[in-house]
């Protein structure tokens, strides 16, 4: 059976560079993400799940799509919490999501309409399906959906890999 990795991470507003993906800090971060995804693939992870949120989810999904050109057995599943999650996004991010959904292996929409808990349900789904959870995360962050997702993964005894956004170090046995 193939190993499955789910992504979790911060929205662009949590990063020092915000939405400026041309910033050197963003370029370095994405290089570390590429390195880690490729390492996981070489360690047997063939299926990658993204929750399709702005920021880390979209970046990781786009990176997997690029790597799928190199590794023909790599797959990307896009897990949408509900329809129209992008309605308040910028046109650029709307187009990026559309492109990712068009190019991914499979799209799963968990519910038709938005509800207060649809992102919570999406995060649980991502963890429940994963062999390993890859978090791009500020380990000093006290409260966030990413921290909640990683805590749930820990409670479910999932393997967790964290790329700390402050020092770009990988943590595999981080204590929450």
C-alpha cells in the first residue's frame, strides 16, 4: 500500500513576506518544501493530499504537480472543504486553485456548502487519511489551525514532519 502525505501550514499572512512569493525568504522556504517532498517520495510516499487553502496548501500542491512530471507514479489529491472556498480570494489565487484542480489526480469535495466547521472537518480528513503529516509551521505559534491539525495528528499517532518557518529546519519529533 502506498504511503500518503497530507499537507498543513500557514496562510500567506503568517509569513514575513506575506503574499510576495518573489521575496528571497519565500524562495528559500519553497526550496526546502521541494527538498522535503522529494525526500518523502523517495522514502515511499506516492500520494500527497492538499487542503487547497491559500499559502502552504497551494504551494505544496503546485510543487507536487511539478514533481509529477519527474515521477510518473506520484499523485496529488485536492481535498476541498466545500464548494467555492475561493470566492473571496484574489484573481491570481483563484486561477492557481483552478489550475491545480485541473491538473491534480483527484478532487474530493467534502461538503457542498460552507459551514463554520468545514475547515475543521477538512483538516481531520487530511490527518485521518495520512501516513505522514507535513506541516510548514512556526513552532512558536501558540494558536492556529495548523497547530490544531498537528496536535490532532500527534493524538492519532501519525508521523509528523515539521518545516519550521523561522529557521527552515526540519523537526520530526517536535514536542507540542
